[in-house]
């Protein structure tokens, strides 16, 4: 499953390791050293001589333990690290059942960014957001508040980061239950007047050009539909985070083990192994597909100068798919189940989707053959021709879920083997394979999976049919030589899941920094 983890245990330096690192500081410490200055406290004793005497004394006396050395070192050179404490956030104040009324009378501190500022004759209203929720904290300020001169002089503007202290009071307005009566305000970071995201409504297309700033907006997390229900106050980034957490929780609770699979592969499964170019050498003023090859810098020998290329991240699409449903870089969730067939695979995929989206609707299951028959009989004109053996297009998939079955997720199974990967288990009819696609409204295909071919002779025969070199798949064939079992799995494009959960129409709004053909600006 392509998801990053932090270490499960805290990483620490042992006392001796720390001593060895610090002993490499230069002798002259009369001026603050630029690397890790908080670790150094100047002492009349030469640092290098001090460390040498401590270490040599320990080696020769045999009386001092490592813990004694560490305690002496801590007392003379260091101080205790402060306790990590959770900071009070706006969501903590306004997110409770009383919407903040239970905190009336308390003095609190809010730190965040200015969304709007309205200065009136006797009072100034500042809307502050700290990123913890969509709701802003309305701060009411009069001229007697400390720091008011920063507001009056125009230093504090939209986009600026500020620190505000005040008392929670019942709100005089109807949009919120409480507000903050400001006692003190401090400008933390000034915002230039050119700040591009003002109160006026901006399009998502514009925000994609400001991907580094769009997390501050409500547009990026506006009101969406969540399985038909209003999803108020859920930032796309927060929904994405919740889905990732729920994904790990589901698989961990069901006995799966998370592993890191390689990105670079020598085997081509479903076109994912095709070679493609990633470069910053093509001018960005035009789309990469339109840029002339002659514009790429070359060496004196006429060869391409590859010295300016850049690196890459998790999962990639080799095809030049520049649509609202495709990304060049995306995330995949790919579980594999041992001792499992296609029915187990479909059951797992259904249970997973219901778990992470809290959906309880029934899922419709039908064969590819039945789906084709239904589409042929549909009183609807499709752009792409429907016939047995064709690959279902997005318009076909959406018709099945949105119209034919009234908004229910649909699982289509048993596809023709000619349009599916070589490793999918062949059915007894000789024409189809044990493959399945899960289709959902608005998105189309969300999950694709299959029972894998565990029979060596069938797998070798399929490789020969497709003229694929057996030697390339030696390790895959080895798994059939040594204790093969029926097994199945599926793949889910995580950004499409975010689309499904939030209702965003373009997949480029489902990931913080979208990578698409011809675009890697951030």
C-alpha cells in the first residue's frame, strides 16, 4: 500500500554518540557557531579539552559509568527539553456541542492567518483561521487593545499571520455563538498587498496555479456531498487525511501487514512499466506535448544534456492522459489476499469502501456480459461503441452506476481475457478471466482487481500468447513453483477515492500538488 509512515519509535542519539558529534566543533567558539547553536553554551574550559578529559577519564578509571557521564554532561552543557503540549485551536473552542459557549469568560490565545479585516468607526472585526477547521474565529477589537496601532497603520492585512489574546464572549452576530474580545494583538508575519487570495470568490483553476497557498482557502474545502449527505466544514486535505487513516485502520484490523513496494520495476503488468520521460528541459511556456524537441538543451556533441533533470515520487502513469480523471503522479492502495478467490476479493473491496466512507448502501454485482447487454439495450447514445470485447469507457461506467442502478456502486466481473492483464486467472469458459472493477457514481472505475493465476502451466501459456519473455518473469513463475495458492488482490487510486468522498470534479483538486503532463510547477 503506497502510504508513508513515520517510525514507530522515537529516534534518539545515545550520550556517547552525542559527545562524538559535538567534539568535532572547532576550538574557537567565541562567536556563535552557525550549526545547532542552541546546543552550545560557552564555558571557560576549552570544549575539545573538556570532551577529551571526560572520555579519557572514563576509559582509564573504570569507575565512571555511562549514565554518570551523561548526567555530568547534561548538567554542564545542556538543559532539559521542554514538554510537548497540544496547543488550543479554533476547532477546540468552536467545535464542541455548545459551539464555544462553555468557554465564555475564559482568556485564550489564538494564532492564525487573517481571512478578512473590517475596520469601522469604533470597532474592528478580524476573522482569523488557524487551519483546524473551516470556521473562523471572529475577533472584536477596540482602540484600547494593545497593538491596535498595527491595525490602524495598515500593517495587519488579509493573509498576515497574527497572535491574538482575548476573552471568549457571546457573539452579537448570528453566524457564530461566540467571539473573541481582543486584549492584545501581535503581528507575526506581514502579508504583502499582492496576496492573491482575497475575500472575493476565485475559481479552482486559478487556485491550482497557487497550490502552495490554496490550503488557506475555504474553496479548496467547500461544501461537498458525502454519499448524498452535506459534508460541511471538511477540507479536502482533511478528508484525504481521514481516508488515509481509515485505510490503515481497516487493513490493520483485518490482519494485513503494510509493506513498501518498489516504484521502479522491470516487469510490465498493465502498461505501468512503459518508459516515459520526466524533464524540466522543455520550455514551460507551452504544453510539453507541443514543445519542439529542438528546444531541449544539447551538448557540443549534439546529445541531450541530461544534467538538468529532476527526481520523482510515489506512483506514475506512463500514458499522456491529460484529463480530469488522471494524474501523472498518484497514490495507490494495493492489498493482496492469500487463499482467496474473486468472491473474497470483491467482498474485501466492498468492506473496505464501506468502512472508509461509512457507506451502507448495497452493492450491485453483474457480469461483464450482462453489463454489455444492458448498455446495448440502453436508450442512450454513447460516444464509444458498445460491443462484447470492448473496454468499458467512463461514460459506460457512469451510466451503469448513475442511471441503470440509481446511484448504487456496481461491481462488474469476468471480463474478456484479451482486455485484461496476463496474470489474471482464466475462467473455465476460456474467454474470460476472474477480474472485477468497482464502479461508483461520478467517478466510474474506482477499484480494479482480480484473482491471480496460481496455475503454472496456465500462466506460462498466457505469457507465450502475449509474446512476453518468460525470463523476465522468472521470480513471478517461481512463486508458482514453490507452494502456490489461490490468491487475489485489487488496486485503488487514492485520489479517485478522495474525489468520491468529497465530490470535487477534477482529480487535480484531490492532491496538494498535482502532477500532470506538462505541469510540475511546485
